[in-house]
């Protein structure tokens, strides 16, 4: 059986969402991020990204990691693209061209959008009163995101989905990254097509199932 190492409040969420879409059963090992623990090295600390048994699987000390048969795989989008390819259509590629486009949008999400979207999540999304420098970091991240989000917006203005005219792994990878910026209204209100598509993605039963499990975990 597929094993997913990582709590749902992490990039494991994208793998879990895809598994629910496809109907893959999996075992989840709730490895938590070390930075979320007061003392990750304490003898009674829960299994975390610094635990020796997890480091044996992930030298990068990061969740998620999957195990499938003899394969041990890290990098959340490598995991989703692998599973989508393994199980094929409708969530995976129909041919090499679709495969290439799914990688294109996933890499674009991970490289051009995710770092600044995470800044919005960690600072604006924290709900805390921000220092002047944090406010500037939020403003700068949002400013930098306008260009890549315009690319996605223009695509979704003329396409129902990221690839292939149907919901696929590319929608999951892009939607999970854009979710990090979703609560920052001054940015998102400029992008109507993204907002409508994101709402459609997030009303899917498989997303809802993942989201319920995520929200059941301690923040
Ligand atoms: N590019 C990697 C990033 C992995 C990553 O940074 N994971 C975070 C949680 S979402 C983590 O494990 N952080 C561990 C830590 O900093 O202690 C991926 O997509 O899987």
C-alpha cells in the first residue's frame, strides 16, 4: 500500500487530495515539521522532520515523502506527477504532450508562485499584527505575484482547466500553491478567472475530504 509521510497541514495535502480523487488507499505517517515543535530533539518529541528514522527516508529533512513499492520519493510535486502518471487518465496525462504541460504548470507554480505565496500565508495569513518590515515583505511578495498570476489568469480566461479541458493533477498542483495566497484580497480580487476556478477546485469532494482532515489536525 502507498505510504504518505507527513501531516496533512503540509505539502502532503496535494498528494492526499490527488489520492482521494483517484481513489488510492494509503497509510499516513503523521511526521510533523520540526519548526512547529518547541523541542524537536526531546526524547518524547513526536515523530518529526528531524527524527533519525525520518532522516533515513528524507535527507532533506522535509515532508512529504511517499513510499510506493520499493520507491521512496520526496518533493510533493514529483509525488503527485508520479501518481498521476502511474494511474493515468483522467487525472494523469493522456499522452506525452499532456504530460509535458502538466509538468510545465507544476514547475511554474513551484518556482514562480510558491515562494511569494508562502510569504503571504506565513505573514498575512498568520493573523498577527505585522511589524513594518513584515508589512513591506507582504507588499513586495504581492507585487511580485502579479505577473505570474496574470499568466495563470489569462490561461484560465480561455481554458476551463490547466491542461486537457478536464480536472487533472495540474489543477491540484496549481490550486494548492495559489491557496497560500488566497486570503490576500488585495491581490486575488484582481484575478476573477483564478478565483472562479479555485472555487470549483475546492468544492470537489476529494478536496473537501482532505481539507476536513487537515482542519482536524492541531494548527
Ligand atoms: N519543495 C519541497 C518542499 C518541502 C518542504 O519544505 N516541506 C516543509 C513542510 S510543507 C517541511 O517539511 N519543513 C520541515 C522543517 O522546516 O522543519 C516539496 O514540495 O515537497
